[in-house]
């Protein structure tokens, strides 16, 4: 049985192999990305965001023993392209057992590129019988057409935001 030593490549051959391999790593993605970026794109990507602002107490009203507050629940929507946005808003108050819905609203709005659309809802918040303070917040969800494929169909995009909680104290403000 004969033992042969492994063949050794000259240094020049090793360098040529390494440089060819590294050139392939660098040029491969460029070659693949080149035609794709030059080709016309059939999709329109749209991104939209919603921000639910902290509720703002307008005024506390007293009618005999009954107390209630007027509160402004506002939010803003921003998109990076012109798009029609459908929004839904839930205004709720915290209770010991979860949340009670005070008001629900929804609607459509046209948002222009890089513009901010403000929506505002005023709601009446009644004082609970045994509680001197009430905690309120709102949740806003938007849906929009996110991108168009080559066949003319749109996929849906969405975003949701929950506001900070506002505590209303009916004896002494908020």
C-alpha cells in the first residue's frame, strides 16, 4: 500500500481561488439586484400610522347630584402616499371588571402624502355612583390598501394604537 501525500496548490493558485470566490460573493448580489431594480415595479407600497392622543378633559358639569365630564378624544393618521383610510374608534372607561364602551365611531378619510389628518370626538363621561373618579381611554384602528400586485388586487394594511389613560376626578378636577 502506497501512501501519497496530498497535492499542494501553489500560493498563486490559492490567491486566485480566494479572489474569485470573494468577487463572486460581492458581484453575485449586485448582478441579481441589478435587473430587478431596473425593471418597472408593478406594486405600490403604502404605509400608514395612527396615534391615539391622550384624552383631554374639557369641562366637568354638575346637574344637581349628577356629575359628568366632556372629554375630547383625538387621534392623528399619517401616510407616506395618497390613500383612503378607514378608521374605527372605541372610547371606553375602565371598571373593576374590565372596560365599558362609552362610544364607537368609524369613518373614511383621504390622507395625502406626508400630511397628518386629525380626527376628534367629544364624548360625555358620567360619574359612577360609588366612585369619585373615572378612568377613560380610546383605541383607534385603521385599515388601508397596502400594496397593489401586478394583477390589480390590493392587500390590506392596518395599524392600531391605544391612548394613555385619563383619570377624571369629579371632586377636584383631574
